C-alpha cells in the first residue's frame, strides 16, 4: 500500500508558524526528511498568502509566537509571504530529496 500525498503542509514560510527567522526555521527541510522516511510520495507546501487585515481577535486566540502580529486595535497584521525565500527553499528541498515530489501552493485568505 502506498501512502497518499500530504497536500496541505505549512513550513517556516507561513506567518502562523513564526516565520523563517523563528524556531520554525528549517521546518520545510525537516518535513521533507520525515515524509521521505515514512514513504510519502509527495508534499504540497501551501503557505499562507494573506492580504486582508480584517481579522480582529484577541491574544487568547493566538499562539504565543503570534502575539506580536496583533495590533493595538485588535487586528492581526500578517506579513506578506516572502515568495523568493519560499521558492528558493523549495528548490533546495527538491535537490536534496529527488525521490519526493514537492509541489508549491498557497492558502489564500484569512477571515
């Protein structure tokens, strides 16, 4: 039996993980290594691409590493996806894991 692809994976390039300068750094590489180890045929890295700043919430609804994104007026101000960094990371992983099919995607929009 072959496992199905995982078609919704976030890496350090999604704002909700903390970003590439956070503890999530290297998450894409680690995810690929784990996928290969358990026999997944493919991954789709679907990073957040959010332009809408209308998500109003409280710190209680966010993880601690996301609190800095909450403005004083109660809106989440998510950073824009670093597309160049994301695509560079994808290419490095494709080179490092040639047996794993690695696809790109985005998850567009928050509430």
